C-alpha cells in the first residue's frame, strides 16, 4: 500500500474518534490494518453521511487522498465537507481506574507485556472515558500509544488483543510521533496514566514529565 495513502487514512480515523460510534471506528481501523482499502473506500463515506459527521477542510483532504484512489464515490466524498469546525467531544476522561475494575488490571498487564521495549513503539498510556453526565459504570478504556512505523497494523493487533480480553469495540489510538492531536486526544492524554514504554527513545513521550 502507498504509505501516503495509508497515513492519510490512519490520521483521518484518528480524527473520527469520539465522533463515530466505537463499534464502527474499530472495524474501519481493522480493515485499514488488513489492507482492505476497497471496502473502507466503499463504506466510510456513506457512514459519515449517515451519521451526519461533517469533515473540516483538512479532514476532507485526508479522505480524498486516502480513499478516492481506491474507488470511493466522489459524490459521497464531496458531500462530507462541512462548513463548521468539528464539535467538542461529549466525553470526559480520567486517569483513575473505575471502582468496578479489579485492583490487579489484567488488561494493562497484557498490554505492558506486549509493548514493553518493542521496536517502533514509544510511550504507552491509558485513560478512562465516559459520556458527560454519566456515572463511572459506563467508563471505557482508551489506549494511547505513540509509534514511528506500522501504525495501522499495530492498531489492528492491539484491537484484537483487547477484543480477546473482552472489549468488543476497543478504543486504540496509535499516534504518529509528529502529530497535532485533536481535542479528543488532548483531553485523553491530559487525563491519562503511564502503562509502559517501547524501544523508541524517551523523546517520543506523549505527555511531558
């Protein structure tokens, strides 16, 4: 796959976090990680229209660069461009583990074992997300990873790990080393906790010490 096309698709899906349902975002990322570009090109534009998700100019450019070369419907693609900036997410984030999670967090332990000292992986953090106005019982884990290569495939791998561990629609945010994160990710990072670090140098920290 053309690395520029892959990067455009991956960044677009990052920007759609919190704006499309989790069960759709993880599926789209799974397709990208598996290289199923024609499927993604056919389904993603119509999904954006169905859920009334408008794209800003930069996001629209990513959609065009990533999916038009793989057969996305040009009329559907052009219809996704909105006039307003993306709305703020309806979520809050916390670094503390909800009280319904066991004191020994087996999921975090598995992620640590999977990513610690791993090539191309930098810092790994996690936050707990919940919809504004809801209680902690609805909190959902958001995994935040910085990486320098193979981002879609790493995303797909970590999604499969979390699904095996019981999360049917995992939230795995694998961020490029040089990336200006949208508000969703900034809020998650600001309210996250350290899990582990891969083999990439400490300059790839997600959150300043």
